């Protein structure tokens, strides 16, 4: 399966927190997607999933993958806090 990459940024609406991400996604039926999410250049967590029961043209899959990453960042509670081991010791 062919893998594609996608990089971008997203500002979460509910709190204004700014994220950048590096994502990969596949082609074809039930493509998987996964994104590493960063805040201020530091790894903050991962989001991912599978697009179920759909086979889209490749240019549409890129748009869907980007929207899924943005939605996951917006809704994901595990991205609310500093990752363990990266918290500021102050």
C-alpha cells in the first residue's frame, strides 16, 4: 500500500492551543492514517485511525486525512496535558 505524508498546523478552537503535525496516510479501501502531534516543536502525542468502508480518489483522501487530523486534535483529551516526562519542572 502506498503511504503519503502530510504536514501542517492547527489551532484548536476550544482553547487556542497551537499544534503542528506530521501525518501519514494510505490509499485505497480502508486506508489507515496516523499523525505525530507537536506543541512548540516538542512531541505531544499521536492520533490515528482508519477510514472505514470508503474508497476515495487520492486527491480527496489527502483532504479527508487532513480533516481527520484536525478533528482528532480538536477532540482529543490526551493532547490537553504535557506528555509524561516532558512537563516543565517549575
